[in-house]
C-alpha cells in the first residue's frame, strides 16, 4: 500500500479483505464482521471470533441483484419482484444456494441468506472487494453493536471502518423465499407484508 492509501480507512479495509482478513464495518442495521467469500479459513475464523455455533449459518452481503442471482439457483419472476421491492434494505432473503456458495457459510444447508444492505460504506466495500460473508459484530448471544465503540470493544484486534450509529439499531428481517407463501423467519426493524 502507498502512504496515501494507508491513511485512507476505506483503502485499508479493502486491502485487509483482499488479504483474507476479517474487518468490522457499518450497515444500516448493525455493525458487522465481514470477510471475502474466497477464503475458507477466514470464514471459519468468524465462527471462532464470535463463539458462534458452526451449525448456525452466516449470511452473504451483495451490492446488486446480479451478484445475488449469481449466488443462488434460478429464481422465479415472483421472487425477483419481491427482492426488487425490498432491496436494498434491512431484509435477508433465504434462497437456494448455487454451487458458488461454500457449505462453510451455510452450515451445510442448501439455502443461503443473501442481503443487499442500504449503507454507502458497505455497498462500496462490496463493489470493490466482492460479496462479503457477514454476521453482526458481537459475541453470540450478546446485544448487537450499533456503533463503532461497541463493535471495537467486542473485537479490538480487528480493523474497523467507522460509519456512525446505525440507522435501525436492530438485525435484519429474515424472509424465506423458498416457500409458498413466503415466510418471515425473523422479524426486522421494518414491517413487511407478505
């Protein structure tokens, strides 16, 4: 890295992601831990960092519908229309995963949680570094980190790119789009009509 990029938090964050490291970054819901989908050892390290049950899957953050479609099996026009209506935003969509998605991420499930966050820093990171495996920046069972101080206190050893206090201060809704009708598995900060 040049001297200039070393002083730019965004460039440092991108460098770390491309080197297979975990970083902390803001979304509109909570601060998250994130790493590239291309580093299996780093994905495993997220479970260890959080003391997270390896049977509890992680999600993937993408920045566009095209990235989302590349990580899931073919989706119906009805499903696509639903995603277009609610993304980007605080909604994680459960879909059948493509072969591109590691079982490490999904805890061997055939489904994967995909989300398009509505936060400029998160979207810029994904545009620059590709889809990110992600989960909230807190130890399992603890309250989510809604600002940089809480996130950094949880994981002081990790690089953090700051983005203020999160907009919603709550985890995203999880909506299973593989069922008919669609099913809300976890309510989120915004009410949604199915």
